């Protein structure tokens, strides 16, 4: 049995981020810029890609997902295992889910994802942009996207500063 993930990055940090986003008109969505040479605005993904990316995001951001499954759907997930375990202890990260509204291919192994994070029926981060990367044929939530959310909270681990970990390439 795995440990249910209760990500503080998706609770207290997102509540703070939502409050900040509501007060800011300077833009910025918490995601990293598109890779150089790419607009980040590729065409819509086919149904199979959209379904696989959506499943990875739903699995990862659902606070009832066991730790092992969260690790599996996150790029370099093993690197973040201890961070995910630590985040699982937050009592404020309850009933967190994500809904993907768009998946656009940047290239064959990279997709830009638009998603909304909820706490119960309350919208925490609407229209958030992130990435999914294909690693050995499987679509995963990009480590860069997870790190962006942890940075909003101010709790990003050292791995988030490692470009080999946060690279948008599998």
C-alpha cells in the first residue's frame, strides 16, 4: 500500500499563489518558458496523447494517489520521492485534484498542458500552464512543472535547481 500524497505545494502554496494571482496584473502563470526554438503553442495532440497526458496529470495531482504511482507519473519521480513523502504529511492538502483542459504538442516528446487545480469544488489555480514529457514511451508530468509549483510555495528541493532534472527532455 502506498502513502496518499497530500502536497502542500498544492494547498497552502496554491492558496497563496491564487491570492497573488488575483492581485497581480503582470501576468505569469508559474510555468517555465517554452524551450528555445519553440513557441510552446504547437498543435492539439491526438486523442491517445491527450488521454495519456490527462491520466498522468490526474494521477499525480490527486491527493489520494499512492506515493509509488505519483513517483511513476512524474519525470525523474524517484528524485522527488522524499519531497513527495514530506508533502504527504500536510493536513492542508486534502481533496486536491487537477483537470486538464488542453494538451498541445510542442514536439513528439513534449506537450504544453493547460490545467486547473481544485481543492474539493474550490478552484485554486485556473488555467495553469505546465508541461508533460514522454519518457520511454510514457507521458509524465514534467519535473519543471512540479518544481514551479514548489517554488510558488518556497519549498522547492535542490533537485529543482538542477537543469538535468528539470529539462523538458525525457
